[in-house]
């Protein structure tokens, strides 16, 4: 059995000896509970949608759900493979967007905001400010496996590529019934989702460091300083974009699924 390191964590020397787990009397448990329920529900939805491989494309209007983009298998329905089909048929349960989904998942999993959220809500480490965690020791992100969180910057690069792919999918959604130009409610929903995804991606802490970090004098780098200012404004709202994009991804996917299944008709503005 691994030895418990009592030099760190809540029982470390120098920490106040308080027998109660917390002295807080407010509902400190509510936020981690809501986070736990929402993340679990989102993961379940994403898992079901990517594994079932149904109703992910609306051929008439070129709508492709981000959960199946890019569709890279010969199993993909005609028209949905915007970047070709380098792979053969996928067996059941294998996601059609196998090339990008692992990177997107790891991008979010290693995101500084999500780390805080799931460390609190799933691992209770700690569940809230001024509430002792149940674990006897604490090593932070200094050891395996959590030290791997430090590769977040590389998943950011991958996420930029995926956002470009999503942007291309959005351009493909300007497709009308007769094969020409068209705009529908689905086009607007896909577009809004892409804008929000860019706001989340470019507001990344790693992006902020890439754009404006390691400079001694902003005055000598006016372009980077300007860009750093834009990224910083997105970064201030990173938590909000993290949540909103979870919702916009589900809303976009659900809308496309409903139109594709014939449950609802797309509201058309042009063609
Ligand atoms: Fe959240 Fe990079 S810190 S995406």
C-alpha cells in the first residue's frame, strides 16, 4: 500500500487543527453538486450521440453536427465527409469523428477552468473553499498522472485546427434545397456555435501566454500587445464560455438530429 504523505494536505504541520470538516454554514455543496450533475449529463449525451451514429447530417442543407465532424469513414452518409474518407467502414460504436474527438475531449479535460470544476465536483479535492478534502495527502499536479495536465498547450493547437474544421462545416451549411445558396435556422445555430467555440478556444490561458507571454516590453511588440488584449477579454469570461459551449454543442447537435430524423422541419429564410 502506498505510504501516505502527511507533510502536505489538510493534516500537514502548521495547518490549523480543526476537527470539523468545515465551519461554513452556507450551501457550499450546491455548486459542486450542480457541476457534477451537468458534466455527467453532458458526457452521457455525447457518448450516446457519438456511439449511435444516427441522424448527424441533413443532406438537403449541408448541416453536419460537430459531434461527427470531420466524418472520416466510408460509413458516413453521402455528402457528410467534407474532408474525404481516409478510413473504411467503422464498426458500431466507433465515433465517426475519431480523428478529432479524443483531442477535443483532452483539450477540455486539461483546461484550467474544467480542472478546477471537476477536481472539486468529482474528486472533492477540495469540494469548496474552506472545506477540507477527504484525501489524506495532496501532491497537486506534480506527479503522474496529473502532471500530464501540463501538455494542455498542445491540445490547444489541436483545438484550433478543429475550430477551423467547424468553421468550414459552417460554410457548408449555406446550402439550399435546389443545391444553391440557402440559409435556414440551422445555419444560424451552427454559426452561433462556431463563434462561441472560437471564443472559448481563443480565451484559453495557454493562448494568452502564447500571444503575450515571455515579453519584457509590450511597447516593443504593439501587435502582440493588441492581440493579448483581445485574448485577455475572452479569457476573463473563459468559465462562462466553457459552460455556454457545452450547451451550444448540445443545442446544435439536437437541432440537426431532430431535422435529420424528420421530427421537425428546418425554418428556411433563403431557399
Ligand atoms: Fe481552458 Fe485552455 S485554459 S481551454
